[in-house]
C-alpha cells in the first residue's frame, strides 16, 4: 500500500503527568521496566503491521523529558507536502515543538516534505490530532475546545487555502478530534456523537449522509478504536469490540486489531502514534 507514515521511537515514553483523564502515572510507575518493555512491544507491533501492508514508516528519535513525543499525530497538519507545525496548549508538551521543527526541517532537506511553517504564537493547535483532511468532501474537519483554539481554524484556511469545518469537542475524555472521529477512505465518517456539542453534531450530519455515518458506541470509543489508522480498506486500531468489527465489515473494511493498552493509559491509540506524511488534497487512486 502506498503510504508514508511517521512514528516516534518510544525510548523516552512514559506516563509521568496528567493532562487528560486517561493518563495513569500511578499505573505506569508500578513497574517501570515492565511498562517500558510492554510499550515498546506494542509500538513495534503497530509498526510491523503497517510495514507488512507495504506502508513506509519513518521513525524519528524520542527525547528525554518529552514522553508524549511518541504521539506524532500532534506534530503538524500535513497536506500536499506542506507541514504546518503545532502549538501545544500544555507546558508539558511545548518542548516538543522544537523537536518536531528540527525533524521536519530534515524531512524538507530530504525532499520528503516541501515546506515547513510554524503556527503563529499565541494560537493553540495540536496538529492532525485536531485537524483531519477529508478527500471525499475536500475539506478539513477541525476539532476545537480542550486543546486547539477555534481561532486557529482561520490560520489553517489561510495556509492551505482549503475549507475548514469546525467541530466543538465538549467532553474532557475526547479532547482531540482523532479520539472520537475518523475519516475513512470510502468517505464514511466513524464517530462518537456524544463527544460533540449538539450544534457540531448538526453540522456533521448535514455534511455526511446517514449512509456514510458509522456511529461508535461509548464502549467502542473508550477502547480507543475510533482512533484508527485507515489505509485503503484496512483499519489498524486498538482493541475493537466485535460490534465495531461487524459494523466496519458491513462497509467492506477489514480491522487489524492491536493491543495498545500502554498508550491508552496516556490517552492515545493507533492514530495518535502516527502521522501520515503523503496525504494529498485531490483523490489519487494510487495514494489511499
Ligand atoms: N498524553 C497525550 C496528550 O494528552 C496523548 C496524545 C494523544 N494524541 C492524539 N492525537 N489524540 O496530549
């Protein structure tokens, strides 16, 4: 499958602070060596499953003291070779901005990315975690509320020259759009409605006809299964309940289930652990 995905080596990953309700430093610290080993095992399994499917995975190094660098979905919004780098809301993650700038500058030098620009200071926007390209509708879906600012959407419009549809996230648990919303290659939207304000649910339902809505239950969302990496007809996702596997099968999608429990205790699933670098705005049958 033609796709290029970025991941971050989990060497310095840990759960040492709490900036979302899933984070469990107490659980991590029970047996740090075992936790680190299991996290690496789960991360490596995700990487191998992607590679077995022919996906190219680039790995950037981790950095001491920046455990959430392991979630590159938050690094940037990337479309048509342009990377717009994130600004993090919490001080615990702000040090990641310099690491991502350094790495993306290297990607540009290597010709993998064409341009790299930072978000203006004073606006919070946490990358693809809160801004997902929808090739079917030719627009970005942008989550705002707990992490990214609503005002950040104007800058995305200006930078990429694309339409941006904002969705307000109203629950602390589903603090990034990618935790409760996923755009699938066939144009379907997999989402957990309770995570959104009612106004945003109306906006979403006006743009996505019922036949293209796949509604996740509370159980499916809490397993971090909505936080899926979709390439072609496959979804790589954290422990999907049978109910979700069946719903996706009905729409002709195949699930590749993964145990990502050590990342779920930081509030992340498969999508958070990755960043697609080769997404293009115009549908291309060779790039899915
Ligand atoms: N502990 C991280 C945080 O709270 C998890 C980030 C997960 N990433 C994502 N794209 N949802 O920021």
